[in-house]
C-alpha cells in the first residue's frame, strides 16, 4: 500500500517527485512531449539541491470533471521552474498541445513569493495580480493522501511521458498516449539487468496511476461531456466494455472514492504480480494486463493499456518459424497510436533484427517523434542495437499511399525479413497485397 | 556611418506556396476542418549588406520563410489563432489602398512597401497551376511539412531526414511522387536554413492525375468477362445513429455499386457484411442499393461463421469486388485476401476524409489568388467520380 499522508482528505494525489539531476531531464522531456514537440528546452549542468514536486488529482466541480495540478519547487537554476510553469499554462491553450485545458494549475512554489523587484519573481507576482492565479502555501495540501512516484535518475523520460499522458484529455491521442506510457513503463523493467526495488516501485505506481485514470477518470469525463467520445475511441482503442464502464461510473455516488479504490487495488495487484518478474516482455506484459483486469469492476475482452501489445505478441508467437531476422535483413513496420518502446524492442529482439524501417502517416507525427526519442535512449543503454529509418507517407489518399508503398517495397525488396502492418486500412492493405504481387518472401503480420 | 556600421537588407522571394492550409494531424478522423489557412507561404533569400567605415563591404545571405496573410476584411482575429498555435512568423498585409503592413517580421528591416511589391510580383499563375496539380495527387505530405514548421528545430530536422529517406527510395517513373517530396524538401530546407537539394527545382513535368472514373473503368474492364459479379461491402462500424458519417457510407456504397452495375456486363449481386454491432447500419446501406439488384446482408457475430458465409458467397461467383468504407476488422479482411480461391478480384478502399483542391476556374483562383484545400466525398455521383483524382481512393486488382 502506498504511504498515506497524515490525514486522508478527499482524494489521492499522484505525486511526481524529481530531485537533483532528475529535475533537469524530467522537465526538459516533459516540455517536449507536452508541447507536441513544438518546444525544446536546452540547459545542462547539475541541479544539486533542486526539488520539483508535482501533485495531480482529478476534481469534480459542479458536476464537471477537471484535474488539479499543484507545483512545488525548491532550488534549481534561476528561471528554469518559471519556464516550466509558464509552459504548462501555455499548453492548456495551445491547439497543438495534447494537454487538456481541463487541467487547472493551482499552486506555484512552496517558497514564499519574494518582493516584486527581485527580477526572477517579478513575473509570478505580476501574473498573480493581473490574472488572479491563486498562489497558495504548501501547508494547505500537506495533509492529503499521496501516491508518490519518484522520478528515477536515468529514466526521467518514462515519467515525463507518464505525466504528459495523465494531463492529456480524453481524446484519441490522449488515450493512445496513456497506452504508450504504460507499455514503456513495462519496457523500462526490461532494460535493467538487476532490478532494484525503487525501479519496480516506480513502474508499479505509474501503472496504477494510469489504471485509475483510464478506467475511472476517463469514463467519468465521457459520461459528463457527451460527444467527446464516439466510434473512433470505442473501436480503435480496444476499449471494449466502455458503455458498461460509463454506466458503472454514472451509478457511482462518489466518483472520488471509486478513483481511490481502483488506484489502491491496482497498486496492490500489480505489486503482487511484479513480485517475481519474468524477463520475457510478453509474459511480463501479460502478467500486468491480467492483474489490471482482475481489479476492474467491468469485464473486458481486451485490456486498454496493454491489450494491444498482448494481441500483437500472440500473433508473433505463431509467426516465429517463418521469420528470417538474420544479418542484413530488415523489419518493416508501421507507426501506430500504440507504437511503444516495448512493442518495437520486442519485435527486434525476438527475431534478432538490427534494422527497422518505420512507415508513418501524418496522423502519427507525434508518435513517430516520441518513438525515436525512446529508441535513442534505448540505444544509449544497449550500445546502439537498433537502427531505425522513418519514412512519411500519406494516409488519407489511399491511392497515393499504395503507390508510395509499392516504391518502398521495390526498394528494400528481399532485404525485408518481416512486415508487421498496423494502423489505417490505407496503409495495411498495400502492405498485405503488394508483397505477394512483387514476389517478396517476407511474412506479413497484421496485429 | 559615423558610428562604424550600416546594414541594409534585400529580400528575394524565391517561391510562394498558395493557400497553405493546416489541418490538425491528430483530429483528422473526428473533425477534419482546418485550424488555419494562410494566404501564402513565402520562401525567400535575405541578403544583409554590411558597410563599415573601417572594413570592406560584406554581404551575408540566408534562407527564410514566413506565412503571409492578406487582410481582405476584419480578419485581425487570425492573429489570436496564430498566437495560440505558436505559429511561425506571419506577415499581415493590409493593402486597402495604402499597402500598409499591419505586422512586421522582427528580424527583417526592409521596407514595408518592398515586401508588398515583391509578394505581389510573385503571385503568378505558375505557382497556382503547379500546386493545383501536385495537391490533386496528395495534399497530406504538404500538410505534414507545414505542421513541421511549428516544431522545435531539432524535431523539424528529423522530419526533413524522413523526407530525404523517402526521396532516396523513389526511382524514375514515379515523377509525381518525387515532385511532391522534392518540393517539400525545398520548403524544409528554407525552414532549417539549409541549402535546398539539387533536385528541388521547379519542373513542370507533372501531369494532371487520372480520375477515379478512369482508373475504375480500367480495373472493371480487366476484371469482368461476363461472369457473375459479387460486390462485398464492408462498412466501418459506426455507433452514432443517423450521423453524417453513416449517410456518407450509404451514399458512397450506393453510387459505387450503381456505377459498377452500369459498367459491367455480368449479373451483379451485393452483400453488405455486418460484423458484431453493425447490423442496423448494414441494413441501411443495403436499402440504399438500387431496388432491381439481388442484395443481402451477411450478419454474424462470430468471426469463423462470418468467414464461412463470405466464402460460400465467393464460391458462387466468378468475379469479386471488395469495397471497404474507411475501416473494417483487419483480421477479417486479411483472411478474405488469403482465401479468394483463385477468383479474379479488385479491392476498393474509400476513406471518408481526404483533402482536395477546390474546383474553381483559374481566373477566379487568380483573382482570389489562392487554391483551397477541402474535404471531398460529401456528395458523390458519376460526375464527381470523373473529377476526383484516382489517388484519393484505392482501386487495386488482386
């Protein structure tokens, strides 16, 4: 059970705690992800003594769901935290950012606001006066329950993505982001030879936060804001049972209690499941997915966060004998809304591919950039084992997509050892039809 | 020059891209309208001439680009949209008799009048014609490139590398595909202040694309030899009752089938394949078909039983036409493609959203200056099949 604060107040706050050097990398990658890669912060160097605490909790105000974000900070380079806070505020209104404008930024700093003539504090005071952003003292929140996630040095990206996904709305990309964040957290466990308890704890807490968010907060949002979900979310994101989930949440008197219950139960189940970790990614994901299903009030054919990965890997098992992943062979696949580090590395490692060609449509621009960011991290840890080539293609103009895919298959020809085709039908169909026409031997898997 | 330096600027507009329209890439399926449409994207070379009392005259050159918005009415609210988007720099031109620029690029200091002059000079027919042709093939990759202009530089450079990857793959014979990628590489080179690739020159070698009708006629001619024709329709399952999207599916299916019946010589049967929850929707599509046709709904929840029923139908016919409307269970389609039992077949995939160039007479385009990118398929008929580019729909012999 996660440590509970002094007094149980209303709700669990998911708390991200980034200290010292983790502070810098965590805020930098968060800015890139949350801004949909429109911003990139520079800055290197030690952040000794720096402390960033981000508290996040769903709130219900007059039957309207929101999320409250409280930011505390201490130390750090002058100006860095201000940039971070300013950016979050800006993301709420930026049409290109994934961050939802139902995120309410409520607190700034645990340190007293200094005199206005102190240059680095001028802006805070100025904004507070002009825009009436509430500046509250930290003591007010100290008595609430905390589900604390420590941002671990070297793994900051994983937690930045987790925070970004928890701040995203209930739109299609927002759900996709939560799926990628969950799968990447599972992948994190595979990158360390000797697991230390802190890492497992971080992953379990991160997954539990996502479970509560996807299975309680998102349905609550859908039940109130009708029209934000429809066929696209229902069918494309494996949310089978969404109707039942919405009915359940509508019949629930206290939504915050349900949120807390699911958070606690899923934390305990996942902690139990990860007590003895299998090193095989498929078994690991399956174990996590089954644990999640066990703690939910609704029966799901396919679990939302890790279900897509499970479906893919069950097909990979069957295709194993036909796949030639030897030297000089490449894996050709597509970037989809669920293309995670776990997904790609499973493919690469299972069939011993070193080179991968990833086709993506403009709709997958975000996922493409995110995937490369994590692959670069993976290569740094594993001494450059994955060489990825990204190729953009149209996705809506099905005839044009077919022609581009034909040119690509002709170019790589027999170098292709395996084709894994997911995503839009306009991309899947040529990848299914053309290899046979062109006489390619590579098997085609459609997850 | 008493203080030592005098800097003057010259700008040469190398290219104007008419009407770059930004469609949010992550909302394509649910809300396909554009978030912003600019009047032009200007690719320019800037020369700074530095004169000094102490040294020789120096010239520094760099590439740049900026959007242009020509204010024709009360459009200043667009400025707010640009701010919320974090847009690259936008020059607002108010030429209501005074050629006065409302907003100026901060890092240039050439005269306002000069910008208006050079911009107007380059609004030529050739650019409109060129992009009119290119975008009939596909606008999406340009949309991606325009989006890329909003990204941080290091990410923008990654996307430029991706386009270079695609460029390397395209061989002679795919001129229209190469032309699109070349053009985009040219834009991204300006955005990243890099030298445009040698191939990114304006060449007028792209032909008007064939129409859907032309390609469909050819495919049907090769497919049909007087045998019994089975049209299998796979509609995307949509939950919203009586929605515009359902209507779109009904119309597209009906019009395509009408055209097929008119073109082929053999007897045509239609089966609308309903999987899981789409039964009511499939009935609606069936009811839209011409009354004289032999038509049925194949409905089944279990996949194996559904596949068995589809294969039974295939066995009874010689020629198969598969129509997918937007999306369907990929597992079902994959099994179908693996088990066509040696029958002659064609695949048609129609996407609900796609961007097209507005059909305006050139004179009007010139007067209004720019092209428009819009969604198509809102109304489909034999006439529109003859107007829409083949690249908007997949028609592929199997």
